[in-house]
């Protein structure tokens, strides 16, 4: 619940910050897991940020993680093709089906991506996943626009 505060002619809102609804922290680990399985993006956001944190200890060459977003029907094709992109390209293909993606990180590292919410369509299913080879079958979740 938000409370409107008016002081000295300024209006402020107490409660969760407006930006808090337009960002999501996703933690990944050495056991090939995301701690978030569902992300809901409010339509009121113009941009949305995903901050990826690797809470493990292994280096990115051994247990790298990224965060990639596609429409659900494009997920498997993009995930399979991304392995061929290689580590230098963060295991992400250059393809219009990729809506957003982070760089590849290893244990103890953090990265983020901000994308235009206008790229999302209400009623469309989206999948986020880690495209590091072999990870996408386990490390995935659902993103939706609300």
C-alpha cells in the first residue's frame, strides 16, 4: 500500500519505491539453479531491469551463467543455437528472437540488463533461461506482462 506525503509543495510516495516494481534480482548458483521461477513485469514500467547475481564460487569457464529472454515458442531453438555462439559472445546468438540478455558471469559476479517493456506483449508467454551449454534445460522460468 502506498501513502502519499505532501510537504513543502512536493509529493512523495512512502512504501515500495516505484523502481522496485520495474526490476528483479535473480540469483544463480553452482548447482545450476535460478532462485526465481516467475517474473511479472508491470505494464506501468517503461523499462525493466534484471540484475543477475552468481552466488556460487566456480569461475565462468566452468559454471558461467547468464539471463536470456525469448518468447516461449522461440526458447528451445535459441537455447540450442546459442551454444555455438561461444563464450566470447556470452553463449547468446545475434538473433531478433532474443529480447534481452546479460553477459556471462562466474561465481561472486553480478551483471544486469535493462530492456524496453514495449518489446513485450500482453498474453504472450516468455521464457528466461541460462544459455551456458547444458544449463537451459534446468535453469529457466516464465516471464509475463501484467
